[in-house]
C-alpha cells in the first residue's frame, strides 16, 4: 500500500488493526478526504476514541511536549494508581507544569476522605519523581468535579496549550468527550498537527484562537490484569459502581481467593480484618491455607472464576511474594484488580498473582 497520511492527525493510514493509530476501514480509502477512524469519529460525532501505541512511539511523542510550552494534565485512574501513574513523566515533559487528575472518583466508597486522598496522591506523585502543581479528583462518567477542574485549568494554563497525558483505560476519551460537549459551538475540532521527529500526530481541540487542548495517545500498561484477561473477564473485573468494601475476619492459616486471579495467604499474625476493595461482581472465597493449593489446582476457572476459558489459555502462571506488614493501615495492591487493606501491623502474608503483574504494598489509600 502506498503511504497515505490521515488529513486530521497526520498518522500513517493502515487498514489492518483497529486498535492502533491510523486505522481506517478499507472502504474509506476511496473518499476524497482520507481520515483515520479516530479523526472521522471526532469530526462527525465530536467523539474521541483512544488508540494505543508502542512504548517507543509513546516516549517519542510525549517527549515532544518538552519542546512545547504548555500545561500538562496527567490523568490517572484512582482505582489503579500504581498502574496508571507514568513514573517517567517529569523527565519526558521537561519543565512544563503538571497537574494530576484522579479520575473514576465515583468508584471509591462515598465515605472516602477526599482531602486525605489528594494529599496521598500528591505524595505518590512525589515519590515517582513528579512535581505536581495541583491535584484534582473527578469522575468523567458522572461529571463530578469537572466544572471546578475546567475553571482551574483556565487559570493554570495562562492562555497556553493543554496536553492531556495518560495510560490507556484511565478514561481519557470519556474525559475529553465531556469537555468537547461542554464547550459549545465546536464543530470542526480537528486541526492538523504534526510534531517534528514523529510520524504520529496529536489531536487538537481549540480552546481559543491561539491555544488548544491536545490529546496524546495512551500508552498500554502491561503490568496490570487488564493486559492478560479476555474482554468478558475485563468487564467483570472493572468496577462500574461504587465499590462496597468486603470485610473478612481471618486467623492465620487462612486464604482469600479473588476469583481465580489473585490469592492472599495469611501466614502468621494475630486475628484481624482484611478489607477487600474489588469490583462488587468479583467473587471472593475464603478457605484454609492448607487446602488452597489443591482448590486452586482443581477449581481455577470453575468455582474460582474469572478467569474464563479464554483467559486461562493465555494467563501466565501464578507467582508468590511474601510481605511482613510493618506499619498500620497497609494496602496490598493487585494492579488493576483492586486491593486488600490490613489495618494492623505485624502480619506475614503471601500474595499470588500472574507472572508479570506485580503486587505492591502501599500506605492505605482510604
Ligand atoms: P481511555 O482508554 O483512557 O480513553 O479510556 P476510556 O475513556 O475509553 O474509558 C475506559 C473505561 O473506563 C470505560 O469503560 C469507561 O466507561 C470507564 N470510565 C471512564 N471514566 C470513568 C469514570 O469517571 N468512572 C467510572 N466508573 N468509569 C469510567
């Protein structure tokens, strides 16, 4: 195929992979103005669609922000902070100021202390080497916090461009679509935008005559469950509603299975509560540690599901890491799946997750 460029964003047109940049259905190539599917939808439905790109392309593209002068808005998923915070962001965006926006606030229990959460996010960002100007909590689906955020963005951007950066699945498209619908009278939101040194373009949504909101493609995070499960299972593990914490009083020698995707063994310590934050639809089973291996062996994909059959075919083998919990209020995080909070210190636990999905511990988020 000869090299065809999308008139909207400048990416090279391809007709094979709908999830990658530049995809256009073969039939659309006969039209006079050729647009990739993403630009087509943006132009005709005012709707943005996310595409994913490789790590290298992502770095190249986002690094070009370093040479620009604007405000960077880093959108993260507060249900999966560890998986969605881009640790190298400061390095790749240079001196441009960064605002951190935690999306999907509607998923956390209503009782969540938002001030504390903002403080927590700020320190997580700091630990990841990202200096943030401000932190906001929003729900793109419900609309919480959007008005406040847009007012503050207007103030912070000082008439400059705004770059929206985030990993896939954080809700970037939902967020931008909301902004587009909110700004009235926007018909042609695409303007051509080529960045020197890359073959890919960003999409620009004009904010005023001289500046724009710029959407950058999302990078795929391979360290989270989403990367390893079928579409059907992804629906089950992705929470859609406020999470109802499920509390288990455990003695040492007991095990919790999160479907058949994760497992936590309580090896040693005083009886205490294990507070589980997972999608309400994800079944949790409690069993004796001594029976856990056999149960997993015989029942993964059956009683212990998800995984469904399709996921089972590709899911990596489980690996185990052991932690001695040394501080009060600690979360054991299964990235993209959820977390379990231990309120007391002193327990020794063993967390099992598929190889490639690393469990981590953190100071409690809620
Ligand atoms: P993108 O890949 O970053 O563009 O993410 P999308 O906008 O496609 O959203 C990914 C998933 O997260 C979809 O299932 C959305 O419905 C969901 N989502 C986006 N924003 C929110 C939110 O504020 N709350 C909840 N509960 N889900 C959200």
